C-alpha cells in the first residue's frame, strides 16, 4: 500500500489522508492500520485533560514548543497532538488569540496536529483516538499529547489510555474543583495549576494537596514500589513559566512507570482495550450481515408497540443469527 | 417480582434499589426492566446540557419546582431528574449553597432525583441512563429531566435521546461559545441564556441568533413542516425569572414535535439506539462465554509483541468462536 509507505517515509499529506481513513474505519484504513501496527510501541502518550478555560490548550502548545526546543544538548522530540476537545484551538474552535499562538508550531516538520472534534458517535471517539495514536506512533512521533476536555466520560476514558495523565485546573477553579472531586482526580498522575499568577493559587494548591492525600490513603498501598503521589505543578502557560519544570516532572513519572513495571502494564491495558473494542465492532458487523433488515425493523415496531422489551428483542435477534 | 410491583405502586425505596440493579445490569435488573417495559412510553424527556458554571442545575431545580407548582388550574406533574453531570448538585458534587437550594424539592413525593455520576465505563453511561429513564417512566414520572455536562461526547449523545434538548449558556460565555460552535448548537431545540442579568446578554443573544441562522440555512430545509428554529430564551435561574416562559417554550416544542410527526420519530430513534446497544452487549457477552480466556491472553501477548495487529487478532478471535 503506497499510502502506508509514504507515511513511514514522513509524507505529511499522506499521513493526514491515512488518519482520515483510519478514523472513519474504512477497509483501506483498517488494512493500513494492520500494516503499520508492527511499527508502533515507541511513542510516549501524555493525556492532558481539564475544563474549557483552564488554559490546557496553551499549556499543550508550550509543552510541544519545549519538546521541540530542549535545553542543553538533548535532541528535539518529534511531537504529535491529538485534540479531542472541540473547544480546543487545535480543533479550530478557538478565539483568535489562541489561533495566532498556534502559529509558533506551524511549519515545523517535527510537529503534527490532529483534531478529532466531532468524529463518530458514542464509543467511536475513543476507538478513533486509539487508532490515530497508533498511526502517529508508527509515523515516528515520539511524544503524543492527547488533549481532552475533562468533563465527559468518554474523554476521561481516553485520557486514561495515556502513559502520563495531566489534570489541569486554575486557581479560581470553583466548578472544576467539583469535577475533580467527582472522579477526575483519581486518574491524575500530575496535577497542574495553570494561570498560577492569579489570586487563590495557595488555596487551590492546599485544597488539591488535601484531596490527593485523601485519595492516596483510600488506595491500596500494599505495593510500595508502585505508589506514586501525584505532584502538584504550577504553570503560567501564557508566559511559558513552569513548563520546563512540568516536563521534568513528566519525565520523573515516566521513569517511575519504567522502574515499577507499570509502563508495560499501561501498554497492555491500552492494547486490551483496543482488542476488545475491535472484537465488539466485528461481532456487531457480522451480526448486521446476518440479521435480516426486515426482521430488525419488525422487532423495532414490536418494541415501539411495547409488545416486547429491547432486552428480549435483542435476545431473540441474537439467537436467530446464532442458528444460521 | 416484588420489587417491580412495589415500584409500580409508588414505593420510592424500591425504586431506588431497582434503579441500582438496572444501572448495574444485574440479571434481576434486566428481568425487571423487561417486566416494566410495557408500562413505559408516557414520560416526556427533557435534556439539559451546558458547561459547569452555566447554572443549569439551578435551572433544572427551578423547572422541577415550576412543574410541581403550575400556574392556574393545571395539575402538577410528577417529575424525575437524572443527573449525569458529576459536578451537578444533584450528584452531590456541589457547593453548599446549591445543596441547600435542592431542599426545596426534598420531601416532595412527586419528585425523584437520581445521580448517574461515575457509573460504568465508556458506553455504559448512556445505556444506564436510557434504562433509568425507562424505569422512571414506568414508575409514573411524567417529565424526566436529564442533566448532562455539555462538553463530553457521551453526554451529548445522551442529551440527543431526549424529546426536547435545552442548551444552557451564560452571557460571558467565552469558552462555552466555542463548544457551541463545535457541535452542541446542532442538537439544541431551545437555547437558554441563563444569568441573563449579567453584562453581555445582548451580545450573547445576537451571537447565538447568528449561529442559529447559519446552522438553519445549512440544514436540509426541504420539509417545511418539520422545521423548528431554536428559540433563544433568557432566564435568571437563581431568582426563578424566565422559568415559566421557558416551560411554555418547551411545551411549544412538544406540540411542534407532535404536529410534525417527529415525536414518534424521536421515540423510535431512542428505542433503536437501545436495541442496538442491547444486541452489542449480548453479542459480546456470548462471545466472552465462548472464547477461551487462555486464547484471549495469548492473543494479547502476540499483540504486545507486535506479531499481530488488534484488528487481525479480533478477526481471529471472532472466527474461532464462530466455528464452535
């Protein structure tokens, strides 16, 4: 397949076209994914999640820039961004000021930005994100930043597939703190207080520290070596302050994952998630091929008339195809 | 089943227990859902979606109160709230002030509040929400308000299952406007500008009106009778202002759906969504029962070693069970 070869040779236009096919799940896209898969497994995935307004897009922007222009004699990383948040400037849904800032990255061949805004329906988003990350990984991007809005469940699930998960808040969090209380905190590897020049930063940090400690004592702490207490890092993304420090903390987390064996666990978890999704997709596709459209419509009418429940109807429809 | 009977007889404790079983998808829960299904199809579903901070919880609170205390000689409706947003006060994730306000509704037997915060994983949330709505419908609640955060994809999909969808914003929307631009607007039946006493309300309304008109001209407008231009309604939920008017507009939308035949379309769409989910669930469950755990683990290791792609592995694993 020429598109696959072109992608492996660094052709950006081919990459964009292949990503579209892969995300849409076309036969050619799936075929390409099969061919590319052996080249995956090298990229480091960073999930960045937080409410709109937390400045996480600016932070992603700065992280990309810092990875491209490392201090000292470290070599620049090839970086990709997958923007799942529809309000992200990376998805084209941003204010003018943000778009202008994105230009820092434009024209850099070591950076590739992909927007997943409004792709597919329920479940499709996570699958498409996993697939896109695999393609970008195979294409040689060493760090992949996945930006999701912290509020939605699919988005939280997507972030959970990363190696390091950043949860971004701001000093005057208010509602965001509520979201943190309600589950986001549990998945954070690193907590970022962005806009740290705004009032209330001390209180926010104290609050988060308390939350982290509470969460930690509730967790299973049998395995000392695997324990990681999420550090709280302050940044001012608009001015680039604290970003290098954040990168250092991300590297510490990566080292921790490596040393504790959790790195492989996370990769296995990601692949298992992908496999089960693929199985489910294939089972449903096979079922659609076997069930008669008329039988399905007829069953739907019976449900509509309340003669049968959706569960019972599903049982019957699945049984029928089983006997073929 | 005694629990089902108790629910049909208005036992609130039984209802809460049954909802838990149904949401968790236990065998007893699924059985109960089958038995209750014939009693569904009477409730009107209202989706309320918007970012944390838009005040949608306060608005839901006021809508419930207004439905319970109608003007004139209309009879009060029995109302249920399903809170999918983890930051909603209905989910217990709120500031003290909000919780206190919720007390207006406490002790009213015609009101039932159910929190879906942090239930299940990807896809599970939507399924659990549909199931819960069916149980509440069967239990005789005439209006069901489903509150979701407007940012996540699963949440948008959930809102889409309602009869009338409210999208709630505020005058100083900023980031929320971006989210609206990026897809939320398309699903809105009614746009609500809450906190309408704040500065910028005129600009927000002008902006939304422009967006609505743009969206409308892009839509298929062949079928004049089905066309509905989403009205923009101002509210100040904290003071209850504009809430009665909003209820009137919801009723106008309900009448429009009825007259244009779209009411039945939405119900059919909802049932079809439920049926396909059930089929998918059942197919996967059957597959798990047939595939050997060892074969699955072995395949996962082969994927981990990059010997086979997840797609190819899924194909083989599904083929094997097919030959049984």
